[in-house]
C-alpha cells in the first residue's frame, strides 16, 4: 500500500469536467490530485463530437440560450444553474482558447450551427471532434503542472476526515480538504443490463454516484437517461457510434422505410428519439442486415463543403466501412447516451455534503430531464471551473 497523500483538492475523474476542475483549482493556488478509474485519456468527453454551445451570434444572447435550455428541459431544469451555464458560456470558450483549443472559424468569427432544440445558431465546433480537442488541451495543462495524477485508481471509498475527506483510489489513500466528483454517468452499465447499445466508454458505470448517495448526498432525476437520436446502426463496426447531430444541423433529415420525413430533425433530443421509436413500432422502420431496427438518416442532403469542414471524422469512419454518407443515406437508431440527472448541486457545484463538489454528467439540475446537444461540454467547462475554484476556497477554510 502506497503512503497516504495529502492535498487541498482531490478530483475524481479525467473527463472534461474533472480536468477543468483540476486546472481551475491549481490556478487558484491549491495542491491538487486527480484520480481516474482508467487511463487519463479514457472518458466520454473525448467522444463528444457535435460541439459546444455559447451565444456569440448577433441575434443571440445568454438569456435566449437559457430560454432554449429551459424549454428543452420541459421546464424541469434548475434555473439558477441554467443562468450560470449560459451566462458564463462565452467566457468558457475564451478560457478554452487560452488553453489551446482552436474552434472552427468562419467569416472572421466562429462557425456556428443551429442544433436540436436551439432557436439560434450557437454551436461552436472543432470539426467533428470537439470533445477530443477540449479534453486534449485540458489534459496537456494538467500534465504540464505539478498536480499529482493517479491513473487506473478507481474511487472505492470516501469518508469524512478531521480536515476534510479521506478517499481510497485504487491502492492509494488520499486526504483532501475538499473533493470534486467528476466521474460521469452510468449509461454503459445500463445499456449492458438492457441488452442495448450505448455511445459510452466502458468506465461509465456509476459507482461514484452511488458512493455519494450512500454518504447522504441528495440526487435528482437519476431515472432520466437520454437516448442519442442518431446512433450508428450499420455497418456493424459503426453500431453504438454517435453520428454527429450536426449532420442534421447541416441539412440531413430522418426518413422512414418509404423515404418519407416523419419528424422535425432539429427538435429536442427526447422528441426526435421518441419519433424514431414510434415510427419503427408502427412498422415504418427498416431493418439492418443483422436484424436490428433502424430508420434512414439522409445525409446526402448535407452540402459537401459543409461536410468536409464540420464532419470530416464521420466521413472517414463511414467511408472506411464502405459507406459514403454523401452518396447514400445511412442507417440510424437511438442509443443510450447520457445521464440527465445526478447529484444535487448549488451554483458553485457543491453537493449537499459539505466539502464535496460535483460537476459534469454526475451532477443533476442543469439540464433537467432532457439535455440539449452541445451543453454537456459547456457544463463540464463552466461548472468544472466553478467547482475547482470553490473547492479550493473550501479547503482553505
């Protein structure tokens, strides 16, 4: 057993929210340790392809962004958290740029797309690998610092200690003045139990949420799991792949077996997913060669110029599998994607356990029971920064 380590702030999780919290705490002057269940590179954030929302358009505002979040949540989100999310979005983008993220430019500004549930164009992108770019930049900042990192060290226990909290992460015992939980959701485990596909990486199994709940942390909406409307259904090696929703932002639409449109392609995620389920249940879907249900996503309507700039990774993957999305529709079906609910937090990311903070997918309230595309990476950045700074202040009390 390794000797115990003592730090001001312990961060659990190496996705975008955990990395942002660690960088924020370190910049606030805290000594920081970051522990990850797997490798530091293993996370759902890196797989997020569509983009990140922020109100930069001349016809847009943080208030309009907040109104869209509230509507998409079916008025179930925590409005305090929504206002923080959208109000700090532009600043979060500039912070990421300072760390080296280069968003796709257009006409002297940002290339902005209109995503599902949005009333304005506000989705910034780094091609179609936005999450990869953001996590890589944050991870570089962590690894260039004096922070202690513990890969393959899953949190197995957390208990109050004299000066904060004591955690066991793998073989390491870590004492911290404050703890930031940023370990993501549980959709991979849920999908396996249901016999379904998921976009999630294998580490998304939810143990950290349960540890916090067992300690008495309040939670909300944990039953509200989100389906990504456009999971890859065929070829077989694309099953579970999250087809970027920017395909629909740039013109792709959903078609049934008769090649008829049946839903608004830019509706909220839950409504689009349900429309696909209903169409298949009514016998108007199609079947993949291996017998799975599907509908068509007509990507031939996406202009090639837009696809080359905003969907290059998707094009490479499908073409390598023998399908050209610009020449033929692709088969799609909803897949388990995101845990909308989670631990209850305040506007600083603190849970109902004093000195324990949460940010990213493990936290609930910001999205209510239905998240908009592009707000996950934003939540990770905004509340990761806030939780890291607040945890530092808490550790010094």
